């Protein structure tokens, strides 16, 4: 039996009993094939043996060993054993969710492509099954599909049995009607229900758990479903991937019992020396094999010399839970302002400044007021609005306790499923009747609608446009950061503000100017932006004011 034919012929049922020395129930032909395909003898009589043999009948599509016979490494085989061998008495697989977390360029995506082909036409195929690979972006989703398609095209047997539709990133098993498709979170969730297999590639990149939750729901109606997550670690403890990994580690430690769930984590020790090569191999077992050791050494040495690279290197190269992009403020710095705020500062006649960040009508909008006490501490008073009718739905999407925050008064639920700007304008106008609000700096997004609402209600607010680019935001971030580091930003431990600040990511330009970027942040940051603008309105002179003073003096 040649390798190509073996790809689709390895579906003999596992023998009832076997021994490591001589498996019982396997034909002489299959024993010879297992030897030729380098299947460990301990796997011959188990489901893992068929999967390994299937994988080893494929050809490496890219990389150092392109064109050579594919060979799984020991750690990959161990993962396959753990996922596919544990069975119930009736033969059904016990595992329903599996996580494989390893550093960048560790062969994760190729393993994902192999698993997909195993379920599409290989030894664990089921008739008329529906398989998907998921990723946060279209480009990431296309990588898994491309590798799977390349392996099909390089194998005559698979190429004859699978129809490839590159334009829609589809594959169809010609004989039994099973389908595979690559999907991305940014393309929405327009796919059918009743999924048999989901391979989620790089879940760490997801900004919310929306796609993950949708896919898990789609698995619920199947007989033997499997969700497989193959990813480097996420940067934050409250990310959905981090929570799943922590859950799996508790199972491994014996603290919890859940036979449907397993995790395999390859990561260097937290805080390890960047030049400790023993730690490198914990996160990169392929180092020196198909993972280039020279490039790795050069990158680690560069990270030691350039501290700005350290966070991304620890996350991507050592698979540590470290923010790869620069966070705005660390949790420890923000906690310095947990002391109580003084509401009398709003009504004792001193100047109060505001920052207004309007969102889409279905998200959070924020007006943050800032007042300075006699000791130079800046107290923040946020008004954060959100649609009241969709609190629970968006809490699930954003992984935030919106309902609890609203009940405790930290969020203002606006009646309806979308934000009514007349409501927002009326609320801001009511504040201005009792508080001497000076300038309110605003992001111009949707400000025209807000102005119209103000005019309809006959209100007067001193609104000042505040650019969101590097020129305006960089000095604003600098003064806010300085005050926060000195413990002079007082926020009273407001949980919504804490959440928004923890979500915020800083983007830099070539001149090291900074701004907050919603595109790279991990959740809603509108209250954080509003707070920064409020402090900027208080502490920084506008360009127009500088021009006037130049003329006068």
C-alpha cells in the first residue's frame, strides 16, 4: 500500500486488544505501513495511531522541510493522544474542547490544517460533517486554509477526493458531502449551525469572545463535537483564552474534574531571563529543528538591548502572558488613584472641565468631568451612557458586567436599544445647571448629532474640538500619565473607568508621539479617552489660546 492510498484507507476499526510488542487485529500490510510511516508502536491499536499515520502520509507544504514527508514531533503526538484516545465505553471521544498553546512559529497552524483534513477525509471523518477553521482576521483565517489546500494538492489521493474552492475558502469531500470552510470574526458569523469541528487559530488576537461563544453554541447539537484552540497566549488574565487555559491547568493539577477539556501549554517561566536558553525550549520545543535557533538568539539579544521590544518578545517568542503592545497605564499605577473622590469640588465654585467621547449608538458614550482640589489632585466624575435594552447581550459580547455596573450606578442605561442623543444632551445640560462647567473637549465623531440635540433643547455648553491624532493626544496622554504615576488622578476605584483604562493600548509614531488606538485595544476605551480629554482641557492650553497670547504680549 503506497502513502497516497494509505491516506484514505486507514479506517480499519481499532482492535479490541493490543500489546506494545505486537498489536492484535492489525493486518500484516497495516503493520508494515505503520512502520514505514513512523507511527510509534504504542499508538498502533489506538485512534492516535490512525491519525498519526494519516498525517505522516502527507507532504510538508511550506518551510524548511517543504516537499518532504510530514513527520509529527513528539509534543504534537502527545497532544493528539490526549485529545483522541480517551473514549467512553461506547467508543465516543471524551474530549470536546482542547487547547494547544505554544510560541510563535511553533508549527501550530500546520497542525491545525492536518487536524482539519483528518476530520474531512481522514480516519476521524463523519459523513456530512461541517468543519470550520476560525480566526480573528481574514488574513489569519486564510493561512490555515492555504496550508490545508496545499497539502491536498500535493497528494494525488486527496486531490481526487476533495473539491477545492479557493475563492470562498471552501473544501468539499466528494464522496460523503462533508465540508470545510475558513471564517473570520471580522466577516461576521454568516455560517450554518451544527458544526462538528471548530479549529480556532490564534484566539489570543480576539478582542471579544463573541465569535468563540457563537461557535461553541453551534457545536452543541452534534454527536461528537470538538473545539480545538491553537494559539499563543493572550496578553491579559481576563482574556477568554487566558481564562480557558487557567481552567485547563486547574484540571491538570487535580483541582477540577472535567474529562471533556484538556490543555497543553508550552511557555517559559514568568519573568525569566531573556537570555536563558533553557527557558526558550519550554515555549519552543521545535527550536533548532524547524524553528531557526540563530534568528531566535538574534531576536532575544536585540530585546535585551531595546527594552521596548521585551513585551512583544516575551509574548510571541516565550509564550508568556505579557502585553505585546504597550498598555496605556499598568493596573498598579491606576490603583494609586483608588482613594475617594470629593463631589463638593463640583459645586464650590471652582472651574470644572469635561471630556466627551461619543460612540456608535449601540455602545458606550462618556462625559467625564475633572476638578482639581487644593492639593493638586484631579478628581474624575464620569457619566457613562449605554443602551438599556441590550445590556445583557452586549455584556456577553464584551465580557463585562454591564448589568451589575448599571445596578450600582456606574453605568447610565438609556431607554431603548440605541443611544438617544437627546437623552445624553439633556443629562449633560442638567449637570451644567448646578456645576460651573468650563470647556468640554470632544472627539468630533457624532458631535454634529449631539450639537443638534443641544440646540433642540435650548442648552448652552462650551464645546471644544480635540483631535484624536498624535499631535493633540500625545501631550494629553503625557500630562494624564504623569498625574496618574504621581497618584494625583483620583477616580474612587470606579470599575468602568478601571476596565476602560486596562483595555487601552498606546500607539506610537516614528517621533515617539502617542495616542490611544481603539483598533488595537482589547475592549471599550471611550471613558478613558473622555478622561484624558477632560484633564487636557484643564491642564493644557489650546493652540488658539497660545496664538492669542502671542499677539497680546
